[in-house]
C-alpha cells in the first residue's frame, strides 16, 4: 500500500467589518440588551445590512423593551462605519424594524413546570471539536486566520501604521499536513483588506502587500508558539488583495446576513457542523447552547489527555430535555483504554447535557454574546468583567473518573 502524501487544508476568517459579521454583531448586541434586563428573554433576531440600510426581523418574548435602533447604530459606529464616505454610516443609515412577539407554540415547547425539564428550543445536531495542535486547542488554519483578522483590526484602531485601512477584511490560511494530520508548514497566507482610495498610486495591492509583510506578519508570528512559528518560512506564499482595489466594502459592497459565517464561527471546516447558526439566539436554542456544550466537552476531554483530537456530536428533539444521541469520536488517537461506549458514559456523568443544566453551568443567561460575534465563538480565552464570565465553554475543569 502506498503511503498517503502530504495534503493541504485551508480555513478562512473575516473581520468585524465584514457585512455578515456586522449583521451578527447587531443581532447579538440586541440579544445582550434583552438579557441584561430580563435574563429569561426568548430571542431570535436576524439582521440584514446593505448600502446605508439595516433591516431587523425576528421573534422576541421578554418582559422588557429595548431601543433597537440606538443599539444597532452604536454597534455600527463602534466597528468603524461612522461616516458617509463608507457607504454605510451608523449615524445616518435607515433602520427597518420587523421584530415581533415570539410564537406561543415555541414557548410552550421550551417551558416546563419543573425548570430542569426545560425542552430544547428546536431540533438539531451540534458538533464540538478540540485538538492539541494549538494553545487554543483549535485547528491551526482557523486559529491563524482569526489571529490575522484580530491583529489587523488592532493595527487599524491604533492608527499609527497602515492608516488607510477600512473595517472590511478577510483572511485565509493554507496549512500543509502530513499523513498523520500533523501540520508541517504554512503554505499560503491570504489577506484581503478594504482601504481608502489611493489616487495616483500605482500597484496599490503591492503597496499594501509590503505593509502586510512588514507590519502584520511579524505581529502574527510573535503571537505564536515556537513550534507553530517555525512553520512559517521563505517558502510561505503571501497573497494580498488579489482582486486589486478594495475601496468599496462592508455593507455597501455586499449585503450581510446574520448566521452566514457558521464555519468561520466554529472550526474552519476542519470539523463537521450541524448547520445551525448562533448569533441573535438566546441559549434556549440548542443550536447555540448545544454547540457551546459540545465544544466544552471536546476541549476538556483533550485537555485531560484522553485523546489528542476529539469531536463530539449532540442531537436534540424540540421540546425534549435529554439529547437523543451523544457521540464521541477520537479518530483513533485515544491515549487511554476507554472505548467509545465508555467515553459516552464519561460525558454523561461529567457534563451538562439537558438545556437547563447547560445554561446553568455555563451561565448562558448573562449578556455575553456580542463578544462572540466576531473572530470565532470557539478557541477564545475565557475572562471575567464586572462579575460576568465570557466564553465559559472554553474553561478547563477537572473530570470525575
């Protein structure tokens, strides 16, 4: 049998100024506003953004009211769309609000006399994944793609270098893997970034490419472990704005919709995805809370040394409290004698699986969601601000054997 050759795998990320991410951030900022005043709010809000216009739609069941327009404008301005020259301005954009009351049928499927019997807010399947190849226990291509976008946004906001940057940007990283799925090199880094008009300057893309190589790439490499930094070499290809000019961008250049970047939000395509989006949904929707629980489980199993790579699947039926299935895949990389059936039992004994218990253990009724709406929901550092814990599904805990 011939040996499997090296292969390439690519993941992408997008900036907070990407139109789909603008929509996600508005939806999650509105969710946070409801949860701040009424933690039991039931929220499912979708946002569409286009040239100087925002459309809000969805269903809400809450004891409180929020100022949808002012929250949306605050988000847009904070991203950097704050003057008319960008074709999308938080001060002047037109906002259409189509949000209405949540269906009583959905509420009845979730609520129970005994809160612990709370049903799943929808049917669906969710995947969680973790691997030992990065400090974040995330696949390397998506980890690097997110880092590029976060650092580029930092450079833009600092305003000292690359002062022509505008909010919209995308990154893409291609990794060379060996036949054991170990990364051996960074093959290609792609960065496309919106920029101011550069009238009179020829070869704008080459000018920006030099700045990316001089400013962005060194900061990326400084953020990496020595092992992953060594994967970058003179052979790594750098592509910058391959389409040429990128002046018109953001919602003026492309319509944005909530939930259209679910692969960017999770594992960059390296692990499977159940298809459900996150942003704008309160945690009674297992599309969101179940995916967070699955990541929580997978990360903790990898951190405990059970396997160097783990994928967890959970599946739910609307109105039912217990998952209809729990599956753990170690990809043959298990480092213990536990079999698949043993791992499923370990998961059931150590982790919350009912919606009520997931929400309680991870404190998912807190207003923590706008933070998740750019640069990925997984692989982030958990932190506490004003007594509220963000990204709690990223915490490592002890397991009972």
